[in-house]
């Protein structure tokens, strides 16, 4: 029987070196405390639930079907037979893995086709796809900026951008969420003694469902000789009349943005990340960005799925209109019932601000028990008093389903005890 070794190594077998434990890792104590709290409050964890099929407007978890608001399948393209067919055909032709970095024999024609289509969407000279959206931001920002530089970014920017900023060693200056005046002030102050400057925003914020005033940020970047980078993870397929993104929605020349970034994992129903930009930047990244050069090429099937999704998005703009209609319908209905939808523009992401993390978790659990799958967003992802349920709407949801979700939300809210109401 193996002796159990604790952190102090007290049970270490005689003669063996003491094993070093992991208890002093950052966040380990908070995580343990949270686990205890969840157990003591008897809240069923909403995390890591396995879905037994395609997660669309509905999904099967265990053996039961749920109304689903927790997947980024904005235009219902994951599961579309044309997308699945494109992926299957690519597997048949190339197998599953490209078996190498693209630089050294992992290149496949589908990479070029997808990159050309993405570049065309943003009217950019070129584009580059990588194996993960998160890794794209980390490696591109981390590689682009250096210790003498400054990165000014929205305080609500995605973790992948802040991780990239950390990696770069640049000075990192967050500005108040979606406040372009604050961005201007921070940039003006930071610019005095910095080398290069990067301004990073999202086209559609994933926690709040609001959008920036793009033209203002373009102006700030120009005025201060900075690069503007826009993360379109939640905007492609969502914003603009035909889903081309924030530039289409706000009638801004896409050439005004220096670096468009996005992911293949949301509207495009694949997996991976992209950059669309000038040819000089793309060529430099293609030959030098560590997360691209030293990582395997995007699996061809994922590229084929993303390309087919982009084609369907372009050929069937009714999906985008339906998504926008659905999200507005849901947001307005929730508001009419007295729920706080925060800053949501009703475009695809609608938070229901609930107050404390415990309350958000309890509400999510009560909704799950009533057949609706919606995830709570809790501290530290958002401030403790701004915990929320986050609804991802899709073009596939029907008005009946959206109305039912609001009814269930009201019912679940009423089921919580008064203490939890204020908790
Ligand atoms: N940027 C933003 C704004 C995101 O929300 C996400 C993922 N949720 C990413 C980047 C990372 O993309 P992926 O999940 O495709 O790695």
C-alpha cells in the first residue's frame, strides 16, 4: 500500500526525499475555501457538466433535455450538416492532425482558403489562424509588445489579452470599462515616456454584452500614435447587418483598425484564433510568433468547419437578423419583468445581474432544476456585487423558448428565500 504523503511529507516512506506539495500555489487556498462554501451551502456545481450531443438552443445533459443559454453557438452553425460535412470531408482527406508546425510541413490548402476569407471579411491584406483563440492573444500581444512599451486596455478585456500583456513585460494600464474619455486620459499620460503603444478593446464585451464606440477609439489610437487592436470573439456573426463585425455595425472603415483578432470557436463553430491585419504584420507573425511557429498547425477539419460557417454566415444573413431579434426580444422581456440586464445592448449576450455570487449560483441551480441551463458568472470574474447569470442567445432560439426562460427566471427568483434575495 502506498503511503499517503501530505504537504509536510510526514507520511513519506523512510529514506525517500520529502515531496513538495502544491498548497502554496496562487489561488489554491481561495479555491479550497470556495469548494467548502459550495458544499456547505449545498449548491450543485454548475461547472463541467457533460453535454451528450450538440449544444444548440436545447441540449442534453445526462438523460434530460434542457433549454440552453450557455453556448456560443450564435448562428446555430455547430451541428449544421454542411459544417459537419465539411469537417468530415477534411478528416477524410487529411486525417485529424497536420502533424507539424505549419512552418515545417503542417501547411494545408484549407489554411490559405480560410485566411483569405477572414481577411476579406475585414478588408485586410492578410490573416493568420492559430490553434486557439486564447493562445492567439497571448502570443500576439506577448510578442508584439516589450518592456519599454505600454498597453492601454479596457478593464473588462478578456483574460487572454491580459495574459499576453503580462508576457510582453509592457506597462499595462486598464481604463474604466467602455469609457473612451478614460482611455484618452490614460493614453495621453502613458504616451509621454513609452516606446510603442497598443490600445486593446473588444468589439462586444462578453460579460456585459455592450459595445464600444469604435470611431472614438480609432481617433485615440491615431492621436497618440498607438496601434488599435479589437478582439472580435463575440462580434463576428453577431454585429452588423450581415454579421461582419463591429465595423459594419458602426460604419467604420475596417482599415482604421490595425489588428483585428477573433476566434473560430464561437460563430464559426470550430476551434482556433485569427488575426487579420496588414501583410507586413502577418508575415512577421507567421515567421516569428512563438505560439504559431512552435505550435502545430490548425487541424484541417477545424479550418474547414470555420470556413464553411463563414460562407453560410455570408449566404444566410437572416441568421444574423434572427439572432439580433432574439437577443433584443429576450432582453426587453427580462427588463419588462423587472430584471437588471446591466449594459447589455441585446445583441447576443444578456447578463441578468443578481447581486452576490451565492445568489447567482443558487438561481442557476434553481433554473437547472426547472430545465434551463444558464451559467452563473461569479467573483472574481466579475465584482462580488455584480455576479450574474449570463445568457448567450442564438439564432435558433424561438420566441416561445425565450419567453419560457424569462418565466422560469421569475419562478426561480421567487423560489429563493428572502435571505438569498439579499445575499
Ligand atoms: N477573446 C475573448 C473576448 C473571448 O471571450 C475568448 C473566449 N471566451 C477568447 C478570446 C478566447 O477564445 P477561445 O475560447 O476560442 O480560445
